[in-house]
C-alpha cells in the first residue's frame, strides 16, 4: 500500500476537538479545509476563536509542516506561527491531525487535535 496516497489531504475537512491554546466550542469548533498537490499543502480555517485563517506547507508521508496566520475574534493584530503535524488513521477510516505549534513571539509549546469531518 502506498502510504503517500493514504495520507493525502486534498479535499479533506477537519474540526478541532482540543487545544492547549484555547477552549474549543464543541458546537462551533474551528474548521479547516485542506488542498494538496504533489505534497504541497494549503488551505483556510475559521471558527470559534478565529475569524479567518490561512496556512501553507508541505507533507512527507504522515508528517506535515505548516506556517499559518489568522485573525482572532478579539479583533487584535494577525496571529502567525508554525506547526508540525502528524496524521493518524482512525479505526473508522477518518484522519486525525495531532499538531504541535508555537505562535510567533511566544516559545510556549501548544498542542491541538483535529478530526476529519465526513
């Protein structure tokens, strides 16, 4: 089995289920839309604490490296950062993304988990 295709994120959507950086509203979680072509990843996100966000990066097998920027619902200046993500396959066939990230200007490590929406 070609693991590269198994982990392809093109056209997949995810919802955040947990984050150490903020409380996740289970009724209106941040949602992510992914596009992928030849290992290049890009997309957008919005939800409970984010008005609008964009990301871009690369995937190698189950590992994804991203840079992101977003506006929060607090209306402050844009927030940017970098993340390392690990794709996990759930028993029901969906994907889970486990993301370790840091905001620019803050060395505090954070972790979030998102699960695929089908």
